[in-house]
């Protein structure tokens, strides 16, 4: 009989190409893999849910696969969110602590963050994350945690990630219709970074780009904090569509050719190799040079990284990538893409494979699962941090009351 346990955590990544579901178990602070499900997504278009019923069915199938493997029943999950509607912006605000110097409390930090976040957003915008970059205490900048320090004025530089409220609600509704309550939402790029990027890289400056099916989400860390988030409206499916049009083949055949023979650098492909194409229904199979595939894919790869470079320049972070660039998402698997990334961004690039959970199958240790695993790791880490804060607050209150007795 399947179990319903309190120590199980479930995460859902309803992507444009694949719907992924993961169940993990938390024992003595350690996460352990229990089960996963991956199915083709239905009902999504251009990175957002366009039809509820097929999307609900995909979520149901992925969750059921995972539940069967885990031998458990899940009623709640954490979701990741991404797509063309994601926006990131930097804001600054602060509070005066009065004329007398005094110690900064966690409440002061919250008040400063509240001031920095109080910007007017368009009606359909929902804040997903408030990410402090640095605190400035009087004239002193570069502070990561000001609690316990002494000063007159506390300011904070904040990165605010927002999404379309209706796009977010669509995923929540689909999850609900699949019998799952959504407890938390995590930005896909933050999740992918959590699973693949080290603290040293975040400190030096690094850009992660998660190349999904319909969009590519990016996030830049500098001096340990999130400096920039954005979305490029090109994903792996744009490469497949170019092949379908250029080679006159069906979309599924184009997808297969891309994964099998694709290369984003024309000169890496031999001039002599030829491959046979089935072509459109009703036409005879044809033979083409493999190089032709590279000739179609390379301009799209250059366009993607050209747009990324412009985006980073506009965000003022192009020169901040001391540790280079990390590629995740299924689109990162295209042969030759790292070379294009390095030549366009002029920094080292690597594929980001997620850190494995205990007992996790090798199948999940792939760049397209970085968001799924990272969502789990991010929510676990942040909930541990919140619990530690609550604990220290309770300890302080206990000390105050003990002292007043
Ligand atoms: N071996 C491969 N070579 C090239 N591209 C690949 C390969 N494997 C997968 N892809 C591409 O990766 C894309 C899917 O990536 P992923 O599974 O990360 O997307 P998703 O999370 O479902 O979508 P999104 O994040 O945009 O919502 C598809 O466009 C697919 O063609
Ligand atoms: Mg994705």
C-alpha cells in the first residue's frame, strides 16, 4: 500500500517540452530521491499554458509515474515558473533608524526590504522573489547581513523577479485540477542555478542560461547575489523549426535530426558525411550532406548568444562574468553550442549538470533536469534558513522573558 508521509517533498516542472515531477524524502536534514516521472507536455504554447485539460493530463501522468516509483501519495507540490512573461528589475530603498545609534534587528531588515519593494507594478504582475543584493549601512556598502550591526540609516539594493499573475495562476490551476496543492513557486533560472553553480562562481560573477524548448531564461550572479534576470525568446524548438523548414521534413523528424546529427559549428562537421532524410509524407527519401544541418543551425545559435550578449550589456553585467557561463536545459545538449557561447560572450562556458541527490538515477543527472532538482534544493535550503531565523528569534525572546522574571 502506498504511504502518505510528512517527510516527502514533491516538485513539478511543467515545461514546454516535458512535464517533470520529482519526489524526495527528507530525513535528518538530508534529502534522498524517492521517485520521478517525465512525460511529453501537452497544452503549452510558447512557454505558457494554452489549454488546461491536456496540461492537467500531463501533470497527472508525470505525478502518477513518480508516485508509483516512490510508492507514496502526494497532495502538495512546489512548482517552478519561467517563460516569456518573466521580468527582473533592481530597486533601492531604506529606513532611518532614528537619531540614536542602535542595533539593527531582523524587523529593521524586513522594513528596509519592504521600502525597496514598494514600487508600482502593472496590475497583472506578481512578485516571485525578493533577492537582496547588498545592504548599505550609513556610508558602508557591501554588507550581506546587517543584523546586530549599529547605524542610523539602513538601505538595501534589491533584485525583484516578477511574473504574469495569470500565467502563474494557470499552472496552479492545472496542478490543483491534477489533485495537487501548490505550496511555493520558484523561478526556473534560480532553481537551475541552485543545482549547478558553486558559491565561488557566484562570487566571481557567472551567467546561467537555461535553454528550454520555447525560451531561454538567464540569471547573473555577482559578488554572491543575483544581479540580473531576463528571458531570451529563443529555445531549442526554434532550432528544430529551422531544420523542418530548411530540410523540408516533418517537425518530429527535424527534432530527431537535430539531436542525432546537429552541430552549431559548421566547420566541425565533415564535408563528406551524408544522411538520408524521410522528408514530408508522400515524397521519396532524400540524401543530404550533414554539413547542411550545421549551416542551418549555426546562425540560430549565433542569434541566441548575440541576443544574450546584448541583454547582458543592457543589464550592465556583461563585464561581470569572471567565472564564465553555464548552460542548462535540453537545448544546451546541442553539439557545438558551448563553442558558440564562448566565442560570442568571450568567457569560458560549461554544461551545468545538476548535483545528484542520494540514490538518484543517472537519467536525472542531465542539464534538462537542473530546474527540477534545483527547485527541490532551493526550497529546502531556504526553508532551513527560515527555520534557523525563527529559532534565533525564539531564543532571543526566551532570553528577554527569562531576564525580566
Ligand atoms: N540531444 C539534444 N540536442 C539538441 N537539443 C536537444 C537535445 N535534447 C533535447 N534537446 C532540446 O531541448 C529542448 C527541451 O529542453 P527542456 O526539456 O529543458 O525544455 P522544457 O523545460 O520542457 O521547456 P521550457 O523550459 O522552455 O518550458 C527541446 O527543444 C529539445 O529539442
Ligand atoms: Mg525548462
